[in-house]
C-alpha cells in the first residue's frame, strides 16, 4: 500500500500542537507537584504547631484528624496513653459531648424517613414522658435538639445525681418531679437531659436500642470500625479497648478512671481520629460518604443552622463567626479525664477534630488547638498567648506557699495583734475578723459559685475537684489558716 504524504503546513501544525501539549502537560505536572509540596508544608506546620502546644501545656496524649471536602488530608497521634502505649490515629478516646451531633443525626435520619415530626410533642412518641409541669407536654424534638426545652441543670442536675440512673426508664421516672425553668422554645439552656430524651425517642421510633441504631445507621455506613457507644462512663474503665484518661494536679497529668455518669445520648461515644475523619467528611460533603448518603444536604444544613438570631446553637453544633466574619461550626466534648474539640469551616470546607486523654481543666485552653489549626489552613495570623496552664499552676503553687508562710507568721504574732486591737476601733477589728472567713465561705459555696460562673451548669464536688485541684487545695489551706487566726484572735479578745 502506498504511503500518503501530508502537506508541510499540516506537519508544522501537528508539530506545534505536540509542543504545546508537552509544555501544558509539564506545567500541569509542575503545578501538581507544587500543590503537593504546599500541602506537605502545611501539614508539617500543623504537626509542629500541635507538638509545641502539647508540650507547652503538658498534655499527655492527643490525636488529630483534618479533612477537606471528601478527603482526609491529615491524621496523627501524639504522646502516650496512661499505660504508656504510643497514641496513633487508631487510638480510642471518649469524645464526650461530640456525641450530641451523632444523636442529632440519628433523629434527623428518622425525620427524613417520615417517622418523626420535629414540631410534634415528644409525648406522642414517648407516652411515658411527663414532667411536674403542664408546659412539659409542649416540648418537641426541635426544642430538645436546640436546647430550648426549658430543662436546665438547676431543675434536673444530671451530673450530680447519686446514684446515677441506669436506663432511660429511670431518667423518665426521675423527671416526673421536675418543673421547667422557662417556656419551651423561649430560652437556650445547654442540658444533657435533652439528648438523653432524644436517644430515647430514637429507640421508641426505630424499635432498636440506641447503641444498636448508631452502629447500624451511622457507624457501619461510615466504616467507623473503632467507634461504639457506652451507656455509663464506668464502661470506659472496663476491658482493654479504652485506656484511662488524666486530670491535672499542679500542671502534672495524673491517670484516673472516669467518674460514674449516665451518658447514653449526650456523651457516650468512643472513637478514634481515623474514624472521626469520616464523620467530618459527611459534614462538609452534604451528608455523603463514598456511596452512602447518611442524610440529605438539607438535613445537614438544618443541623448546622442556629435555632434563631438570638440562639447560636443548631442541632448538635454551635454556630458563630470568626474575627473575619466567616462562618464556623463548633462543638466541644468535656469529661473529667477526656476532652475533645471539633471545628468546621463551611466556607473553605475544612473539618478539624482533636481528641485528648486529659480532661477538663480551668487553665487549659483546648479550643485554641483547633482554632490555631484553622488559622494555618486559611493563612491567617496566629495569636498564641505567652501564658499556659503550667504558668498558672506555678502561680497557684506560689500563692499556696505564701499563704502558708503568712498564716504561720500571723499565728505566731497573736500578742502583737492584741496590742493593736486595744488602740483600734472595735467595729474595724470585727470587719477584719469577718474578712478572714471569705476563703471558707468560698469553699463551702464553691458548687454554687461554679454554677454561676459556668452559666448554670451544676457540677458535683468530685467534678469540681478534678477540674481545679490546685485551686481547691489553695482554698482549703487558706480557709484553715484564716479560720485558725480568727479563732485565736477572738480568744485573745476575751482574755
């Protein structure tokens, strides 16, 4: 067969097109490598940032997961567990109140199946639910999801109940003596009981135990193989799956079992950074993970939408704007020996979660971890404070030493005080003596003080001590010395 000769012009055009294609492919390759290098640089910066903050705050162990759109871009474990095992992306942590978003999702799944109406009274689904308040019959699933049911820690302080309930039926029984703080739908009050009732609602409608429902409809579709739900925190201390967390004593992490608390619904899930990455993906990917659509995009958006212009809480998530006016969606998880933080950047479609094996402490700013990571991802300047929990604990320790020294000194100088008393107006000496009782009053009324500071949350004595042991020790020492000084000075007066 005779070969066909192409005109020279066509050959030149073909050569030109081939050259352009090669150059374009090279540029694409260069850009791809550049993007990959940029991503590696960002991950390296995040890695260094986390390591420095963990060391600065003396946090024993943590794990992080970061997602972008439907991809996991970074997961890593840091430090060690309480039995000195290295933490990895597969290490399991109690995620505490991050569980609320899972409970909210399970409710919204049943809403989309037409089995739950958000605005019908919950009593229609759970006939046994009854309060010592006629307004209780108006409470709807929406009110419970938004924490606007009118239930508060002050009327039903679930964290301080002793003994703790063992089931939803016991919770229902105890609620029969409870009255509401406000009209349903009017005021926001964060309360764990709302999400206990929602978990019970899921059981009543789906005819599955809540833990089983979570596994079948959320954990399994998301391939969250290291994730499960517990009813009581005592289950965290059994077996080898979950290693105990820590509390802080003068800035040093001390291993401890989690105090007992009925957490089914609001705070019972155990997970790993690897599994939580999959959970983050459906938040930024319109409810979809791989080929599994767990919730519609409208359902996810509804969960991320605040209850009203006055209430920033949505359904299992807090919503707010950052310093630049961009939307952020966040939730914290708090136990006494574990802590967790989750942050979504819906505009950039990033998801961040950090899990810690140290618990709530008034001196540790856990939120700053996810906030700092978000600033790195969005190229914003970071404002890292010079102070940290170690500095605060050192300061408290110094105050304790000074309190002891001054207390002993004043006890040894009672005679000198008695001489001053003779020349001083009695009313002034009486005021000085009464002021000595301030530390003791603070110690006695510490739970009420913490409730006031904490926006109405009611904490147990054990919880308060684990959250701020150094402050508690300071109050005990200050109360002891000031009380002794006051007693001995009154004796001097009567002599």
